């Protein structure tokens, strides 16, 4: 049965829905702020942050297939039979990730990636390899937690994602304090903090997920067709293929920053500025869920709400970039030295362009999901990556002295290109008379299961 196309929605209802999602997403980025602020307290922060940031770029690639297990599980698992099929797929995925991690860690592939692709100096290879040999286990535990996150989400127990993240942050902070007092001597410290947090979050997720499987999820749900791993793979593989395009941008930025005039400063300043930008934007990363759940009921109120929240990320970043709040936070909370702080502030100011665009890109993606046009996101992501690479190449050739600013400019213009493609597609759909309100509630539910757990 379709839901009514028009129903008055209050701002209070939207806030009650939006705030818990925003808080949960913000907690994710705090973990990276904890790590970067710990590494910034070392005797040589630029070198150590750089030795941690580049392996993290590779982790962003190897972990992505594990993260996709969350939305696959939340969409397809409704009984224990489908969960067993999902578990088999997860074993294949995590086994493949582990094999890739071993190849990078203990074969010539790793040094080649860091020197040939990322442009790292020979002296940085050994510490980077040490960092990645720890981070490779992060993707495994991330996959385990995402598998059980899917169970938790599909059973509407999403508060446990926030609880798990909260416990994870407390543990990471305690480990951070230990290293701050005993001494931060290498990028391995950041990898250890990250791994401890991920293991603890995975434990919480497994505990709650297994409880749901035991007490609330039936052995076989009537009319639920998913029974075999092949059915799971049929859903999972298109998600994997489309995400591969999106994950190219981050390692590409770090690779090009390895060709700037001051490599270590560029990578370190970009890592700090990006972590603060992500902290600001993450709170607003669920605008698409507002569209999915409320646009059909009251499109006008949803648009007004989006206009209201869209300016907040830019205002928050401007506060950090142009007032004493930014320098104070970097110096007293993150422990950044003056040279690194100035470079990070310059990078933050460029990231303001990204914060202007981000909420409206998320809104547009929500509209695409609502209209079941998600395949077109491949083209928008391709536009993002192509633009990012072009800007990186031009800036490295013409203005390598811009250092970390190059990365922020490339990422911001890449996002602008992605948003342009999304809104061109939406405009074309509007001209063709495709009305999202015409679709029934089934499409919204499908969209929810696909996007509920997006990071």
C-alpha cells in the first residue's frame, strides 16, 4: 500500500529523526581526531603523521568491501538461513581482504605501492610497512562489526551502533592517554589505537547481533527468498563495483601530495584539515535519509529543513578557520605545532567550498535513491574522481608550492563535479515528469535498507 503523498511534517519530527543519526555519524570521525591529535604530540609530528596517513589510504581501499557487508546484510538477512548464507559470503570477502593485506605487508607489492604510487621516500618505507601490518587487521574486525551491524539495523536496534561507537571512543582515548604519557615514537601508535577501538566495537556488535539471532530472528521467515550465497553475491557485487570508483580519490590525493614541495608537511596538514572537515560534515551526512523517509509526505518542509541545515557545516568550518577557535583547538586539543597549524588552517579554508556543496549532494543522492536511479551514481562518482585527478595533476605541474591546499582544492572541486552530475540527472528526470511521490512505500523501504548504514 502506498503512503499518502502529502502529509504535514513538523521541524520537530525531522529533528527527532535527524539528530540521533547525525550524532552517531559524528562519533565515527572523532576516532580519527583522537589518533591524529595523539600523533601530533610526537617529537616529529609531520613524519609520524605522514607514516600513518599513507597506510590509512590503502586501508580505505581494502576496508571498503568489508564495510559493504553492513548494507548487504541489513537489506537481505531476515532469518537464520539467510544469515548463514551471508556468513559464507562474509568469509569469502574477509578472506580475500586478509590475503591482499598479507601480500601488501610481506611482499614487494607494499614497498612498490608506497614509493611508486604514493611517492614516499625510501626512509619512510619501513615505518609505513610497520603501520600497515597492524592496520590490515582493522579491516577484518571492521567487516565482522559491519556484518552484525546489518542484523542490528534490520531489527531497528540502531541505538547499539551508537553505544558500540561510544565504548570504542572511550577505549581509544584511554589508549591514547597511555601513549601520550609513555611517548609517541612512531605511526604504529595510531594503528594500535585504531585496532583496539575497532576490536571493541566489533565485540559489542557481535554480542548484540548474536542475541538478536538467538532470541528474535526465526530460523526461516515465510516468503523470504534469500537462502543461498549466490543470491547474496548477486546483490553485493554491484555495490562493490560502484564503490571502487569512489575510493580512488583519497589515495590519489595522498599520492599527488607526495609530489609537492614539502611532502611531509603537505600530507600531515591535509590529514589534520580533512579530519576536522569530516568531523563537521559527518553530522550532516544523513540528509539523504530525510529525503527517503519524509519527502513524499511533505516535500516543502523537507526542502526548507535542508536549506536550514545546509549552511551549518560552512559556518562551523568558518568558525574554525577564521577565528581563534581553530588555532586553540589545534594547539590545546590536538597538540599541533605552529608550522603545521598554519598549513592546516590554510587547507581548512579551501575545504569550506566542500562544506557548501556536501549537504546538497547528499540531498540529491537521496532523491536518486527515492526515484530508484542509483545506477546513475556511478557516473557522478566517475565525474568526481576524474575532476579530482585533473585538478591534482594541473596543480602539481603548475603550483606544487601550494602543498596541502592542492588536496583540499581537488577534493572540493571533485565533489562539485559529482553534485553537478547528480542535479543534471534530477533536472532531466523532472523534465520527463518522473515524480518521486508516484512510487510506493516499497521503494522507500528498499532505499532505507540500502543506505541506513552508510558511513
